[in-house]
C-alpha cells in the first residue's frame, strides 16, 4: 500500500460506504460501468470487422480500470481479495487484469476526518484526544481495510495505529460472493471448478483479518518467536489502545522493501536469505505462518540492516499434513528424484491424478526443469527467470484440458501464497540465495 510520503500527494478522502445499500449501490454501478464498457467495445470491434469474444470484451483495459476503481472505492474485503488474486495469480491472469488488480495495492482512499473521529470516538471514548500528546490526522499509510496513523501518547510512546473502516466485517461474505461472481462473468473461473470450499476459506480468513484484537495476539506471538533473531523487528502490541477494530503497536521506522532493489547485491542476498529462513521456520518449526506476502508488509532499516515484519492479520496455523507435504516435496527435490517429486505433488494436492495420467510427459518435463534449476551449482539466482516461461507454457498446455483442472486444498493454497509471494519478492530484488542449504537445514527442524 502506498505510503503517503510525498507531501504534494494529497490523500484522497472519500467516505467509505458502510451501509449495505450503499455497498450494493457500488456494485450496481460497477456492473453498469463494466456492462457499458462492454457494449462500447463490442460496437467498436464489430465496426472494425472483428468478432468479439465475451472474455475479450470484459477484459478491456477500460473495463479492468473500472473494476479496479470500484473495488478500491468499495475497499473492505473486496479490495483485500483483489490484492490476493493479483498477487497469487499474477503470472496466470491476462496482463491487463493483473496490472489493474495490482493497482489496488497502491490505490486506496482515506476516511475523511469526521468519519475517523466517529470511529475512534466509538472505540476509545469521545475524550480520546486527551490521551495523546500528538495524533497525526493525516494517515501515514493506506491499508486495505483500514488506515494507519502515527501518534504519540501522553507518556511518550510512539505508536502506529491501524484504524479499520466501518462496515468491513459485516460486508465480507457479500463482498467475497460479489468478487467471485465478477470473476465468473469475466470467464476467468470455469464452471468445472468447485470453488465453494475456497470461498468459504476466504471468508473465514478475511473475518479473522478484520479482527484486530486477534491480529494483535498473532503479532505478539511472532514478536516472541523471533525475539532471538537480531536481524528482524516485529512491532510490539500496545494493549491500552487496541480493540477489535483498532490495532495499536510500536511505530517501527523503515523504508519500503522494494527500495532495496538499488542496494548492493550482498545486502539483497542477506535480506532474502533471512526472510526465506523465517518462512521455513514458520512452516516446519513454528507451525504458524503469516500468509500475506504483500511487499508492503516488509520494510527495511538501512542503518541497522534489519528487516521489519508487519501485518499479522493473515496468520494461520499450518496443518501438520501441510507441513509434511512440503517436507516430502523438498526432500524429493533435494534428492533429485523426479518420481518422488511427482508423487509428493499429487499427495499435496498441487497436481490432480488426471493431469498426471493424461499429461505425464509434460508434467515430468516441468519437474525436470525445476530440478535442473534447483541443482545448478552455486546459489539460486531469483533474478534469472528464464525457466518460468517454459513452466508457464507447459502449465498452460495442461490447463487447456479442463478435465485436468484441479484446486489444491485451501490450507496448501494459503501456504503456497506465502511461498510464491516470497519468491516473487526475491525475484524483484534479484537476490541470490543458497536455497539448497536452507532447505537441507529446514528438513532437520
Ligand atoms: N508498526 C508500524 N510501524 C510503521 N508503519 C506501519 C506499522 N504498521 C503498519 N505500518 C504501515 O501501514 C501499512 C499498512 O499496514 P498493514 O498492517 O500491512 O495493513 P493491512 O492489514 O491492511 O495490509 C504498512 O505497509 C506500513 O507502511
Ligand atoms: Mg499489509
């Protein structure tokens, strides 16, 4: 999420629609906007002699822009979901849609001051200002279901305070259903795929993310689990000001993690090695994982070289069978055993048996590519993404057979979301990491 560091960059204040009717109205306008765009584009294509396809019509940049614009006005769960999809399926979605969904990450609006006052008054009592030496009225960051303010308490504690938009919790179920409906009409979700379990998991996860008291507990859990790690900082909870819709914590200084892209290779390598080691500990040692690898959840302190970890709303317990599935995959990969990798991938639910039976050669080809990359001498170079194209091509070829479509269990998907997001960050930073050594060490955890 964009940090409003640029003084000229005035935040866009717009009241968050919180009533049910207001939110439905947002979706109505979205549908009308997309529909209108569709007609216009259809007419243009017909006029130029092209036969329009439904999915092309829906995915014009204009429509995608409208979709993103509406989702960001709606905020709440719809926006969080948009972020999830763009991050997870970024490599698979049509480029226009991926781009504009990604825009959601930087495109939030803020509560106007009166609405903020209302929310805080209800949470802290109307005299809350007397408890602060200073409360910066202008948010330092926009979040998906809230906004973050910096404040100093009477006794001098410097806090970051995440304030949730009103109405978020009540709208989660409807928002998830609405986004699913939008994806379906866009042709991105084939009817063959049973996404009901996934939608249920998304609703549950979003409900948990909207409970800031729970997030505070998870943050303290990580604070304790990582207390021995001098290289990372996790904010500490401020219980006095935390409620279910206000999360108060120590303010932690830092720069956006992407700013590291300009840092020396060794710095990028060290930071990513540290981060990947933590992900492996979450999976194999802690049994809990922060599953939201949005880049804005990581920051960097140039002076101390420390990595800042933020946002523990998406923390989940890792099921023992999920950890075991990854253990088997890693062991098979380290052993360069193609058949064992294939079996482990099927057992984990990454691959359906139909795909293996019908497209065995392609599947084996993909595994070979991965094994070859994994076992090249030297550290793994995340910046060298040449092989991803091959994998995508083969994956798409398999995916063209709808019978082979297969959805991994939700628990695996959430875990995988963290792993792919971490790899994406490593790729963005073009880091080189000795992944084999980390994996070998992790298997002894
Ligand atoms: N403790 C903190 N110290 C400094 N900045 C913070 C802190 N917590 C959050 N922020 C800022 O607010 C942004 C959004 O917070 P985050 O918890 O990630 O919200 P969300 O759950 O909506 O993603 C972060 O990316 C960061 O810029
Ligand atoms: Mg976040």
